[in-house]
């Protein structure tokens, strides 16, 4: 027998799901309104273009990128992701050329670095937060 005003388990699940969807919609719309997602995507695109440029360089070299605006970076499976916190849904992501077998299995994460250095030495591209010795 069902009583009036009695909340069922299914109703509570629907209520929680609706609150979550509303929260995500507001969060995404605020990020789009502030232009944050575009900034993250532009940073990711710049970094991937720098990696692609170094891969075509005939000699050794490095590129220093200080235009990170306090975001964290993650490199995994030939993609760069730019984000503020690790579990946020709006990450700026862009792919780049294959730079080595080490990014296939491990994630390379930089927590809000001041700068990122992409270097090439003998056909090996590495990503660091300090300037490497090229000699």
C-alpha cells in the first residue's frame, strides 16, 4: 500500500540526477561565457603545434612556453590536456605527433608549472619543466 507523500528510491535517484545535470549545465555555460574553455584549448593547441614543429626540425633544439596561465598539463597517448583540477569535465585537449614510447603507458602530469620546455635531441622529444643540456 502506497501512502501519500512517500518518497520512493527511484524518485530520489531521479532528483539527484536532475541536480547533477543542472549543475553541469550551469558550470559549462559559465565556462563558455568567461571564455575559459577557449583559453585552455588555445594553450593545448599551441603546445601541440610546438611539439609538431620540433618533430620536423632537422637538428636539436628546444622551445620554452611560459604562456600557461596557471593551468596544469597532462600528456598521454599523444594528446595534451590543459585543466585547473584533474577531474574537471572541461579540459582543453589537442593531439600531436608521436614523440616516443614513454607516453603510451605513462601519464606525464605537470601541476601548474611556471614554464614548460619541449626539447629535441637526436630525434627524441622530451617535455620538462627545466631547460635541458643539449650538448
